[in-house]
C-alpha cells in the first residue's frame, strides 16, 4: 500500500487525490474479484473433465 500525504481537507488537490485513491482501490478490488472468478471457473472446468 502506498502512503500519500494529502494537504488540508478543503484543498481541491486533496479532494482530487482522495477521489483518485478511491478509484485505485475500486480497481484493485475488481482485479482481485476477477482473478478469483478465473480461478473458480478453471476449477469448475477441471471438475467437469
């Protein structure tokens, strides 16, 4: 996890940085879910063989 120092809460750069961090976190969660889904699908396919 990266540590980012953000300026004051009412600073527009702070707001934009927080939005960027949230977008990054959402993408990380989606990537993890997709990887888990792929593993489960492969396991299911192997079970059918």
